[in-house]
């Protein structure tokens, strides 16, 4: 029943986006434009509104974070991210995952403060506020089709984000309401994300690991356990890494936790020469999405996979080229960078020797 309800909400969200586009076209039709311009301006208005709403959503997180003592670290949309370091803002490009179009990262000193839920709720509050503003705009101007575009878009985004599944704001809020003890893991992951953006070479990944209770549930706890598995890989404790990641995979129902566990289990399979298992993990849609990211670590894994499993030397060299280009710009912590540099050098040696 839960899955059916989730699918119905997704369908309803898509319907609202279609209605928003329809309202946009009707709004311009009423202004007397030709058919071609009606569709061009109507869909253009809807698309630009979407991007503006994405930005306002993240600013909602930033504002609620500011109210509860957060210091802004980063706020991004699509491939562009604005980071704040030493009081100055810097705009840069970043790799993004499918379905992750925007992000906000903030830090605060009091990591026991349960008001992290207010920060996570900021985007949802924005959508509700924009719906109310659009209704007021409609009453004042009688331009209900323009107002309808924003009403339906915000209803769609609100529904998508309030769902307590996956990596949505709703899922994070629900987890912290159900497991308030996971707050410390949530703050740890925020610090890890911030460090990779601000000064990755000043810390090792193991600096962002803490003990997690065996019975801990929720994506924040699972994220810390997954990082622990990666630390085991970096330290060449392959058996411990495999046990850790398989444990996460067996108990989680969170899509991101499943994907990350399978991604690093793919890496382990490549290290152990279990190419049948590697193919199984690499065929996962989420893992494929990660392997397509143009970051050094992902492209090193991709290169080994193409070389050992697919026997595709052309794709191997392509992935290696991207990995070399991105080695100094990919946001890896110090021990991660050293590890993937060495693993890439090992592959280059094998190719040179014709292994």
C-alpha cells in the first residue's frame, strides 16, 4: 500500500506540472499572442518559474538555517554552486546526480540542536508561502492562469519533497522525528559535505567517522556506516569493508544508501577479481548514474570496470583521461585522493605492460 500511495503522489505531481504548463499557455493566449508565441512564451514562463522556485526552495533552507544559527557554506542549482569561504563567495561548477537539482549546506556550532528540522523544512515552507502568494495575486489581478502556473508548480514540488521516501526533505524530517538520536549523524554528514567543498585536502575521510549503534536506523546513520566501509577500502581492509557494506545493503530501504553500498561493493569486486559480481552491481541504475559522474574517483572505478569486466580499452582510456583531468578539482578528502591516484597509476602500469 505504501508503494501504491507513493506512485499516486508522483502521478499527481506530474499532473500538476502539466496543468502549470497549460495555465501558462492559456495565460498568454488571453493576451492575444499567436499560437506559436503562446506555446513558446507559455512553456518558457513555466520553465523559468521552475528554476526560480528551485532557487527560492534552497533560499528557504538558507533562511531557516540562518534563523537557527547556521553559517552558509554552499547553495547551488544544477551544475553551479555558490560557496562561502572566509567571508567571500565563489561560484564554481560541480558534478550532479540525476534527480538532485539543487542543494544547500550550512554548519552550526551546537550540533545537538534539534532545530535542524526547521532548516530542513525551509523549502517546504517556501512552497506553501508561494502558493498563498499566488492565490493572493490571483484575487488582486484576476490573472488566475498566471497564478495557476505557480500554484500547480509549487503543489507539485511540495508533494515531491514532503514524501518520506528516498532523499527528500520529508524523508529526512521524518527520520529525525522518529529517531532524534540520528541528529548527530546528520550534523556529521553536513560537516563532511562542507569540508569537501571548502578545504578537502586538510582532512581525511576517517575524520568524519563515528561509532554507529548496530540497531541504528535511518539514512543519516547508514551514510556514516557507508563512509566507514569506504575507509576500510582505503586502508585495504577489504573483508571488513565488504561486511560493513553488505550489512548496510541488507537492512536499508533507502535508495541512496542502497546505491552507495552497491557502488563500493562494485569497487571491492573489482579489487578481488570477482567480475561476475562486479557486473551485477554495475548493472544497477543508481550505480550507473554515479559511474557517469565526471569526478576523479568515479572515473577511476569506471576505468577499472571497463578494463577488467568489459574489456573495452577505448572506454578505459576515456575514463582514465577524465580521471586525470579531474584529479585536482574533484572534491575528495586527502586520503581519498591519494588512494584513487595510486589506483589510477596501477591501472596505467597494467595497460603499459599489456596485462
